[in-house]
C-alpha cells in the first residue's frame, strides 16, 4: 500500500514538473501574455522633434516641433509648413510613449507579415524624429480585438498587443491642421446700432 502511494505521488510530481516546463517554455513563436513594460522606456517626449506618420497605401505626413508649438509640413511639396493642432500632437506623443506591453504575443520574424507589423506590410508606421536622425520606429498592425492592435518596435522581433488603434493615428493632413478660430461677424451690413435711450 505504501509503495503504491509513493508511486502515485511520484507520477503527480512528474506531471507538475512537466506542466511547469511547458508554461515557461518559449517556442520562439506564440507565447503567453504577461508584462506591463513600457515599449519606449528610455525615450523622453522632450527628445522627440518630430513625427512621421505613414499608412498602408503610401499616405505619409510629417509634423515637426517648432517654437511655440508644432508645424505640419504642407503637402504642396514646396517645403512650407502650416500650424498643427499642438494639443492633439502632444496627446498622441504622450499616448505612444506610454504604451506598455501585454506580451510579447509573438517572438518570431515569421509572424511579422501575418500580424502586419513588417517593414513592408503595416497599418501604421510611426517614426520618432530627433534633430538629425530617427530615434525609434513603431509599427502598428492587425487588431486581435476591439481594444488593441499588434505592435512592433523596429529592430526587435517581439510583437506586442497594445491598447491603441490605427484610426487614432490618422495619416490625413486635415486631421492635424490647426483650425482657424471663428471670428465675430459683427453687425450685418446696412444695420444701424440702437439709439441710446434719453436720460430721465
């Protein structure tokens, strides 16, 4: 009886060890989520002098930091710039730099095309520009659910699921232009100001 009990316990111990090994094993492709680490832990917003936003069909725009705010490079091709909505640009930059990992969900380069985070196939390519060079590049790809997309930092094979969507990073210039404030139309032409009432 005692030998039988020892045998059963030994089998159970072996199964536990096998299960633990399977949970911690990284097969180089799909892995279990876990984490919460920032994608850009060493990149400060103050170091970013511009953003290049690109879409899947060749759409592209560049926004650069210019005192006192941000400027959108005009799409006329002459190098001119127009004021950008600084509040929206700052909000996007802060959002991107605050993205944290819920993964990685994949570790293999073979998954990049399937998840649409490769150099040739992506939903968004976001380049963080410094004064003289690119500081980092982020690819946004397919959406595993309604609240997140697959993302990959250029130069890394790991793919993460992050809480953002491609439509939150529009690549149409009109989405980033600063809207002119509405001016007071004043009195209509031909109208007369009301006469002051006589003093009592």
